[in-house]
């Protein structure tokens, strides 16, 4: 039941503007500090995973989820939220891999653009020198 609540909550976050997300972050952090249960931990992680916002913090979400997934005791997980936490952790790892691949491609593209500009300049300079003769 709580897994479903968390997923519905995460789905609804997409309609929040940045101000509302900031308010929600403060509210959920207070809840987590008052009651660091699995439910509040995952709720905070989901909020921090919200893409393209001022509150997105994958590292903090990963830390919350990793600490939870590492616990061995099922008694610590009475609501059986561990599979959801593991899925969210895999999602973050996948997102990180994609972001790293995109950064590598951007770097390669920038290098190629720089080389093209150098070649264009050399060709332009040699054509100008040829016209001067």
C-alpha cells in the first residue's frame, strides 16, 4: 500500500513549480528528521530525484537509498519497501551512466569543433596567401 502511495506522490511532483518543490522539500525533510522510517526516507529520495528542478540532488537521494538498502534486517523494513528502494537506486545509477556518456560525447564534440575551426583557419589562411601571389 505504501509503495503505491509513494509512486503516486512521485508522479504528482511533476506538476509542482520550483517554489512548491522547495516548500515540499522542507516539509518532507522535517518529517524524515522526526521519523526516519523507510517510508519517509523513500519519500525524501523521490523528491530529491525529481528531474530538472532546483532541488534535484541525485547524490543525496543515492545516499538515502544506499543506507536503507544496505540494512540486512527485514524487521527494519516492515512495509517491504526495499524492492522499491533498490529499483530507485538502479534508476539513479542508470541516470548517472547516461549523464556520464552524454558528457563524454559533448567533450568529443567540442574537441571536433575545435579541430574543424583550426582546419578551416589553416585552409582560409592558405587560400588568402595563394591569392596574394
